[in-house]
C-alpha cells in the first residue's frame, strides 16, 4: 500500500482521504499503517463511508476548519470517534469552502483572478499566525494520545490540502521523513482531488463562468503548488532557521515528545 493509488482511500463521498503509512524516515524506519490519515471534509460521508472508517479504526478526528465552516458543514463520524476542533484560522482564508459550498468565484480583494498570490499569503499566515500555531500544537497533543495499536487519528480541513497539508508537513518532518518525500505527499493532493476539481470547474462553466483567468484562479485556490510550500518554507527559515527548530520553538514540541511520536507511529 505504498504506491500513490493505494495510498488514496476509496470512499463513496470522501475526498482526498489518504494514508500516511508506509513512508520511510531518513534512518530507515517506516510509518505504521492504520495510525494516521489526512483528508478533506467529512460532512458528506455516507453510511458506508462511516462503516468503513469505523472498521479502519478511526478514533480521533482533528478538524482544522474555522468555527463558521464547522457550523455550516459539521463532520459526520463513526460513533466511536472523538471529535477535536482546532481551527487554524478565525475564518477560512483559503476560500476553498466558499468555492465548494456555493460553486461560485470568490473575488479576493475585488479581483477574481488572483488565487495564486492569495494562496501564498495564506501559507505565510499559517506559519506566522498565533492561532495557527496553537491549532498545530493541539494537533501534536492529540497525536501523542493515539498510543493504542490500530487506533487511527484523522486530520482534515475543507479541501484537505493547505491547513491539512501543513499539518502533514509538520508531522512527517517530526518523524524524520525526508523533505523530498514530504513534498511528494503534499503534491499528491492534485492527483487525489483531480476529479473533484475538474467537476467543480465544469459546474462553474455551466453557470456561465468562461474567463480562463478566472477559472485558472479557482484551480489555484483548489489545488496545491510547490510554490505554496516554498512560501511556507521561506517563512519558517525567517522565523526559526529550519523546520525542526520551528516545530520545537514555535509549535513547542519538545525533543521528548518527538521521541514519543516516533515510538507511536514508526516501525
């Protein structure tokens, strides 16, 4: 289950559901399967999806969305799973929930074509914002409680790509996965989300949105780019020098907690 196709879980109404098991660390250990998943929203899951996740062992659900997003589209969860809200932003800065919910073009700062630049601003805010840092510290707290074998922790936002993407970057870095592999996982969103995003663009075209620059902007809002992650890396370098220092100093994850995480998640 280490190739990209098998990494993406096949749910009826779950988008961008992915295993983080199977990735290798720099010292040759491997992340366990059935321990940690990442995904987009859970509000549209079917009964079959909930049964699948229950059988998969889902015990913890970390929701990085804003309170407004949560109230508009609450998660559907198996009854055994514990729900933890950890909003990265006060409101959904990524704009993904607006595009998904209303199928319309958000005009960011009055401009419907600046999705790409807007997303780079979002990544700067993820790195520098105090609320974001608190949310990811909560994420690490919950990761550290997931000690029982075959109990699964899932973390997600609206599209499962930016707030979730950075959560995966932090966790994989803490576990010692090399950055080139972390980047591959980050960009895998574009494969996992492809049908969903293509359908979204088609629906917008049916509604009369035909300007290529505008549709390209929506695609920029709904996908990931290596430049987005590079923007985050630059902010991390400015603040802390490197990601290990950032996790220690800004997210307040101690060396002892890193050791505990490795015991929990690595074979």
